[in-house]
């Protein structure tokens, strides 16, 4: 998974003038890709932040719309976190 985090770091440096994606959209994509590599597992905000190199204080702003759109499911509590609602395949 360190390679995936390194890929996220390189991705943010490879922006081109022809493709403009908002920072929030990039963070959302990072979160979905991270969760796709962990199918069936709930990931806490801290785990997602560590894996995607996104600020843990900003991440809920990114994840909540994905949940409302039906892309992610969220679970509260001790075993809570976020997971993809569908199989990534």
C-alpha cells in the first residue's frame, strides 16, 4: 500500500494544463481507489487519511457526498468507517 500512497503523491505533481480537476475531486478519487484496494473492509477516516495523503480534517467533506451518492457506505461506532457500497470489480 506504500506504493499506492506514493502514486497519490506523484499524481498531485503531474497535473497538466489540459486537465483540470478540483482538489476535492482528486481527493474523492483517491479515497475510492484506496477503498477499492480493500474490498469489504471498513476504513476509518484516519486510515483513509494515512493511505490517501489527505488531511483527516478535510476528508469527511469529501466522503459525505460520496455516501449520499450511493458510492460509499458509512458505519458509526467502534467498528465503523467507510467502505465501497459495491464490489470494485
